[in-house]
C-alpha cells in the first residue's frame, strides 16, 4: 500500500478504537496531531468524572514496520525500563518523562483490527510541546542532553537483544547499494533529472564504509539507540523549555551512538526545514553545533575514545545517508516518505546534500568545538 492510498482510507471509528484499550474514560473527540512522515497520529480527548484526559492514538504504518508486534515488544520493554530507572532516580510524574503504553483490554500492547491495521495508545504528555524547526540554542542543548540521557538509561537494558524494527536502518553501504539498484531500474524515469544529485553521492561513496569498518574491528560498540533524533522527537516543557520526554520510539533498536549524534547534527544545526526549496537558506549553523555538542557530551560520559573521534564525521555521514534515502524514494515513486507536492523527496534530497557540503566546509571548526567540550 502506498502512502497516498493510506491517506485516502476511510476515517477510523475512533470511539470504537479507543474502546479497545484499557481505559475507563468516555470518548469525546479525536484530531490529527503532529507532523510525522510515517504513522497516522491522533490526539484523543476523553472525559473521566467530568475531567479531560488525553491520549495519543497511532496507526502503525505496517508497510514500513513489517512486524508491528515485534516493534511494540521493543517499545514495551524500553518504556518499562526507562520508567523503572527514572522512578529509582526519584523522578515524579512518570507519564511526563517517559512514554506509557496503554494496553488493550486483552492485555496486548497493540490492537490489530479486522481491516488489518495496527493501533496503539499512549498517555499524552501534558504541558509540553515539540518544535519542527530549531528556534534557540537552548532547545538544541536540551534535546541533545535528553537523547544522551536516553542512551545512558538504556545501556543496561537486560537481554535479549531488541528486535531490528527496520534492519540495516542506518547501514550506509546498503543504502548506497539500494540507490544504485533504483538507478538501474529507474521505474518512473526520474534518474535523468537527478543526475547532479547522483553524481554528488558517487563522489562521496567511499565514506559509507568508515563507521561500519570500525564497528567490524570492534572499535565502535553496538548500543541501544533512538535512530531518529530530530528536535521534534523530544518534548520540551511549555514554561521552562527543559526537555521532558523522548518520543517516537519505533526505530529504537541496536545501533551506533554515532548514528543518533549524527542525525542530531543533520537536523538541529540546519538553518532551514528539510524540504526547503531555496537552497541559499540551507546551511549548518556552528553555534547550534556548539549547543548540541555541549548538551550531548554533558550526559554522554559512556562514550569511548573511538566514538568521540567520529562525532563530527557522523554528522556528515548521516546527512548523506538520509539524502540517499530521500533520493532513492523519489526514484522508486515515493513509497516510503509521505509527500505533499510533486518532487517533494527530491527537494528533501537536495536540502540534505547542501547540508553535507556545509558540514564539510565547517569540519575543522566543529572538531575544535568537540575538543573544547571534552576538556
């Protein structure tokens, strides 16, 4: 099923869906919520004893996440562990500081409906908000600190190993191979119009092996990572702007800490949104990188020397890989990322590659910032 087909589905029976989950509330309303590319997300309003109660209801995109049950096993284990660690540390109001899965009335973490759709519910994180575009260095600092804390809290998650919800998600070598295959097949005749972008990738193809080779040599450790560390995946307090809760846990799985840091560089230092058409507005801001490095390294004492060495490079690599993914999806007919206009994924790709060039130009400055933060 394509994203277009998903968007055209009949509106869900929200009252019936909410009734499948173990709450004692009366359903009031539901409305689209957030700006995610993959899942369909709704904010649900209910009432309990005359008082408003809110939840997040999501339809999991099972064309992307092909094993929703395994995905939710990850989410259940991760949220339970986070909540236990936070409670042991004396954190109060846990529903604001870690997602809480609402079980179904059958005791499952996800509801599989008669139409084949997969649904889940969380407690809504009150008095907090997300930002799609970075506005201040303080936001970047808080988000980076939150993701580093998230990695640290999950460092002792008991076995077994988490499921790979999307195998090889940040595997740069396989992402490059997938792009080259899409170019060869060119099912929609789009490769010719993306010749400049394809050349940009090939000029940097050798970079794709660097982190994987170091991991194979045992120099970089596999950790539990978020794998989608955009600013809008951290909720910030509406009053203080302090980080409250890390959200969107679908891609939490084994990975490299550098993947998380690199994706923060890609998103948090960008001067424009990731689909900006005016490339003159697209560049990486060193002051935001400084805030990011300070925030992340204030909590990431667990990093090894090898991981610290690759922090700056990871930003360039992950930005290149995300650009490769956008370009691949454009060539294949926009089957992964939701689009809202023609050539939307090509625009996203071009923005990423402009960011790569900006990060390359600032590499020495960023290395110096990291050194200062580590002193």
